[in-house]
C-alpha cells in the first residue's frame, strides 16, 4: 500500500466530475455496515494496534506465552513500560494473562490478531516488491 506524501494535494481523478448516485449500491453498502457499536469497537482495536511496541509485543506472543520480564527483553523496554503496554492490550482483549506464583505470563487473547498482523505484513511486503 503506497503511502500518500505529506501535504500532497488530492488527485483530480479521485473525485467524481458529476454528482450521481445508485440507490441499490447505496443500500447494499449500508446493509453491509456493522452496527455503530461494532464500528467503534473495531476502531478501538485498530487504535490499540497503532503503536510499534504493541505490534512487537503481539508478534512476540504469537510465538507463545511470555512473562513480562521476557517480553521487556524482546521489545527492549523496561518492565514497567512493557507492563503498561500489556495493560492497554489486555484492556482491549487482545492479550490475556495468568499468574504463576510471582510471575505474570501473557498470551494472545485470540489468534485473529496474529493473523491480521501477518496479513498486513504480507500485503506490505508484496507492495514493496511491486
């Protein structure tokens, strides 16, 4: 996916030259639209994925369960900073935790997030190769 340049003006080809609508196409698009609550939840999930550290954490957890100390070593942050990012991810249901004595181990909350990250990485790699 090519990124638009900062400050780039919209291409004239990006706009219709005449205003015209097709009620059937509009109805089909509206019918496919999730509920407002679902749209908000999706946007929040993507917001949680929008930080490079959180992407690194999720990719690491895709390899299996890790404790906070291990994750902090992988991502190169303090235990405190890593714990803060994990708390955010956990609040969005993207990771889950379990206590084992004095350690807290984290794992992916659902495999969908890893599949999403892998699909995105594959897509971007294909775009770079093209």
